[in-house]
C-alpha cells in the first residue's frame, strides 16, 4: 500500500511544487512503488517540429518518480533527484502525455526508478527515463 | 564564428520556444560551439528544501545545448535532443542560475555536448549535464 | 523473425568480438528485437565486497544490445554504441549473470534499447541499462 | 594531497581488481580528486571497424573514477559505482588510451566525477563519462 495517499500527494504538489502546478500535471494513480501521471496538452509545450518540448517531458518524469519515492517512504519531501537520464524515442503527438513510473530498487539511501512516457492512446513509448533519488536519513 | 547570431537565437526563442520564454531564460553569450545562459531567479522554481526544481535546471541545460548546436550548424531548428543525462551535485541557492555549454563532438548526424550549471557568484557546480542532439539531413 | 540467426551471431562474436569471447559470454536466445545472454561466473570478475565488477556487467549489456540491433537490421557489424547508461541496483551474487535486452525504438539512424541484468535464479534486477546504437547508412 | 598513494592504489588493483589487471590498465598520476590512467593497446580490445571495444573504455573510466574516489576518501575499497553514463564521441585509433578523471562533487554519501578518454597523442576526446560512486558509512 502506498505510504502517501493520492490526495496527500496532490496536497504536496499544491503546497510545494509550483513548477508542477504551473505545468498542470495531474496524478492519476498511486500505489506502493508505482505512479501514473497525465500532462494535459498545452500549446506552450510545443517546440519546432510541432512536438512537445523535452524539458516538459523531463519535468513530468521527474515528478512521477518523486511520487513513486514518496509512495514507498512516506512524506519525506526532502528526497531529491541525484541523476536523471532520458532517451527521447519518438516525436510526441500534440495530445496529453501519460507517464508510468515504477521503482526498480529502494535502498536505505538511494531509490532508483524507471518512467515510461506515452502520447495518450498510442502504445509506442515516446521517451524512457531512469532516475535516482537520494533519501535523507530519517 | 557562430553560425547564428545572438539576436537570431533570441528570435528563435521568441517565435518557437514558448517554454523557454515562460521560464524567462536569457542567452548571454554565443560563439561557435559555446553558449552561456542565465535563468533569473523566480519563486516558482522552488521545491521542498528551498532549492531550485530539477526540471528547471534540465530545461535550462537543454536550451543552452540547443543554442550550441545552432551555433555550429546554423538555423536547423529541427535538431532534437535524443539523450540527456544530468547529475545534480549541490543544492542551488535561491539566486540566478548560469549555464555554460560547449560542444564535445559535432558529427554529421549527432552533436554531443556538456553543460555546467552554477548558482551565480559561486564557483561550485550545482549540476552537470551531457546531451546529444540529432541533426536532420540537410 | 530475427534478421540474424543465433549461430550467425555466435560467428560474429567468434570472428569479431575478442573481448566478448574472452569474457565467456554466451547468447541464449535471439528473436527480432530481443536477446538473452548468460555470463558464466568466473573469479576474475570479482571486486572488493565479493561482488561482480561493474565493467563486466556493462560489457555484457553492451553485447546483448548489439545482438538486439543485429536481430533487427541484419549483419550490420559497423553499428556502434553512442551512449550507454547503467544503474547498479543490487550487489550481484557470485553466480552466472543473465542479461535480457529489448529494443525500445528502431529508427533509421539510431536504435535505443533496454537491458535488465539478473543474478541467475533471483528475480531482483541487479542492474538496469539503456543504450543507443548508431546504424550506418545502408 | 591524495589520501592513497600511487603505490597503494597499484596494490589495491593487484590484490582486488583482477579485471583491471587482466585489461593491463596502468595508473600514471594520482592527486586528491584527480587521476590519469593509461590502457596499453592490445588486439583483443578491437571490435568491427578496427576500433576499440566500448566495454574496454567503460572499464578504464570506471577504474579511473574509483582511483579518484579513493584519492579523496582513502582506502575505502567498498565504495561502489551506482551510475555510469558514457558518450562515445569518436572512433578510437588502435593505440593506447589515456583516461583523465576528476571529482565534480564529493559528498558524505555520494561522489560524482567526470572522465575524459583520449587516444594517445590526439587532443580530440574519444569518449566522455560521468560516474557516481556510493561511499559506505565510515
């Protein structure tokens, strides 16, 4: 079971993650070690080629991984990203983006996870992310 | 000599990169294979711990590398990021962020570069980025 | 269907990949976009802590991804790695290592894939790799 | 000043890193936060295209970064790589490879560094690596 509820995570976003709020990211599902997010499409995310800007995808993936970490360790808000690696695979269509994140390894000090990004309604992955969070001593 | 002027790159940002405009990123210097950017500090970039949000740093680095690519190949706006890897090294202070980007290798099809991020006035790097852009056939 | 047979890939290894031969890596399965490899345990792979050396895991993952690329494009031996990112998740036991590789995206110029590494008989992943290969013009 | 001498590191290699010994890697210089290594050329490192195999470069980089970590924290042999990212930039010539490694950030729990790889006698970088080591509690 997730150690933080969906509503608690929404509250964390609202109170502490203005960038995520500004992007309009929404948490859809949250269970221990797993999270699904949606980023509603917005013209401001476009870049040349009619595709969604890379930083928007990176921001969404980082947020989804943050939720995965909190789902496993509880409301440890000072967990911080130490490494993020993204491979952009396909040009995302100008539609909502779905992020599916999962924990690969939860250690005492580090949590490593994977995030798969999709254009809504299309099974082909648009980007693949791995990310590491550092968990402060508790 | 850069194959795109500072003013031309500002125009590209204004016309085609709404996300960069929204972030308020500013190009400071541009020469062939090198670029310096500044991100004025804004409360909206904060995350828990009073530090600047990771996605903001990733967005700034990606933008600086895009400028480096255009400085070398000209206004090939369809160049796209294929891979970006970031290591977060130190908690950035709540001040402007400076990004210094340089080309490591310009090939026919791929350009690889490195971006160092600093809090203004502090010599200790806050984050280190490597990024690869794919250059479309011309 | 794979565009290179298991026996053809063994021949490529024998003729052209002395490092893989020296490591003793074995291809187990090969289908289009997927490959499984085994690395028989050997004392020479150890490092302090009684665990298997990182470079051995990286070498095995790179080899498995090479097979995945050839399974999709045929015997294009000049395909080369452009980027490899590895996260070490758990201390591998001193037993055989299994690598399961799959294609995430096959483009005209780049192929991106993912490799999961396991200690034989243990479902917990010991390392996770993403890798990009550049495919020469044909 | 380095917290481990050149001779002490050679001893660590000989006693505990059989893979490095097998590769024939040599430490050339070691100071606090910096290390230079040489990998003598050997036909066994070749791969199709007459170039040096990627895993050999990764192994050399990982080793050089390990020396950098020990130069800063002393003989903490259980320090382990948690993440390594490599960009292959140019086809290395069939000559010795030189690795220049430096610390980007030494924290209590993590050390992050950068390794630049060159073909001896050529100023163009052949590969760029960033790596993170986890430092056990002391």
